[in-house]
DNA sequence: ATATTATTGAAAATCGTTTTCAATAAGTAT
DNA sequence: ATACTTATTGAAAACGATTTTCAATAATAT
């Protein structure tokens, strides 16, 4: 039960801890699936009925700003959020059930050097995302 | 001047060739920057004043369906489209001016095998996008 | 030329998200 | 504990982007 990490992060950044924020944090933290604002709203309202959708948007905004969650881009849409990994990581998504995993250890140095040489670009960042079928779904 | 390739693709798929569609095709084909529907609208209306924004949406939809254009995902938004590359390619975007280039020859086989082994996922696809500064902007 | 029907743009509707605002509750000082 | 300050709240309204509706038009086949 380490949702307290997020709670104290919010606190340390001057944000107040409220029932609404706890409900959102409890919902998003530890989810194995990327969740849209509405999905967060529906799930979190089971814990705190009075929750408003507006507050979900506002809390997600703050969690993203503190790099505790990140946006997940998918062919079907780019509004979903997942708990952010630590350090430089990438996502692996199940095309069937939507489960999200992190992986690291990608070495794109020789690739980026190549592209840099060919194109003349100075490469600053990269986005890499893998799609497939998870253990349960394949 | 090979916008005719797109025109005939539309034709072959049973779509009629209209002034509105020509204006959209002329605008998007060959653009070095990803364009949003509104940007397409503004540019295309210089060629065909009567054009409606609705038709831009509808034409982009068809071009995407025929894989002639593709959606570009960026930190600032995911509504822009660019001429699709041929075969398996990836994008390289200038963070300053928005210029888009394609590159191929990425070899992610050993990476995906590794991840596959570690996670148990059967990997089907990947998204790779590089960001940096183009020759003019760096 | 005529007939058929896909396509059009304007307007209305819809959807997701943001802003406004008065009431409330969290944190702080007493 | 109580009072005070002010960040946070949810409802409602506003907003912007996209989609749907619809009657008029224009592309294609005959
Ligand atoms: Mn990486
Ligand atoms: Mn590739
Ligand atoms: Zn799965
Ligand atoms: Zn540039």
C-alpha cells in the first residue's frame, strides 16, 4: 500500500489532501491498465460517491505535472493515463486486454547516431512503444 | 506533381473526384509538416474558397483509411496528419519548426526478442519516433 | 441529355474538456 | 478545541473540436 508516496508528493508540493484526491490516487496508482478521465471517475466514485468529474481532470493534471502519471498514446486514442515508471522506460501494451507493462534496457544509441548522420538532425528524445499480446491473451 | 497518385487511389476505391477533395489532397500531399484539420482547411481554402471544414474532416478520414496519410502523435497533441511513408518507416520530428522526416532501417529484432523473453508478451508491432532539431534549427 | 446517387457546406448536435463561481473543508494559527 | 485563511470542491455554464443531419449540388454512368 504505497499510494502514500503519491499523497506525500502532493503534500510536499503544497497541495491539500482531500477525500476526492485520495479516491483518484487510489484508483490510478497501481492500475495495470491505462485509464481515461471518465474511467477514473467511474472507478473512483465507488470509493467516494460525491466525487466530481472536474476534480478528476484537475487531479490527473497535477499528478502528470509531478510526473507521477503519464499519458498513454494508442491507435484508439491518447487520453489515457498510467502510473509513470521510474527513470527512462518504455511501454508495452496488450492489444487485447489493454494491460500495460514497462521495460527498459533499450539501446538506441547506434540507431540514433545513424539517423543523425543520414538526416543531419540533432536527436534529443525518442518515443518507443511496443504492442502485442500479454501472457494471458496470447 | 504526383498528387495524381492519391487522386487515382481515391477513384479506384469508388470515391468521386471533386474540387474540394483536390484542394485537400493538394494541401496535404507533399507537406513537410504535419497539419491539423484546421490548418488543412485554412491552406486549402486558398485554392478552393467554398471548401467546408466538414469536408476536410471527411477527406482526411478517407485518406487515412487508404493509408495515404497517417496521424502524428506529439507532446502538444495528436490531431495532425502527414503524408504516409512507403513500407515500414518511422518519423523524426523537429521540436522547433515541426518539420517531419522519415527514416527506416531500424533494427529492433534483438530488443523485441529480449523483451518478449522477459515479459512473456508476443510482440506484434512497435511505434518509434525520434525528436530533435533539424538542420536549419540546430 | 438524363438519371442516379455520392458529395457538399451550413447548421445543429454532440462530445470531451475547461472555466466560472459560491459553498465547503483542509491546513494553520490561536 | 475554535477561529481564520484560502485552496479545493462540484454544479452549471462555456468552450472548442468533431460528428450528424439535411436539402442542394455536382460527379459519374447510362
Ligand atoms: Mn529509450
Ligand atoms: Mn520499425
Ligand atoms: Zn492481454
Ligand atoms: Zn526545424
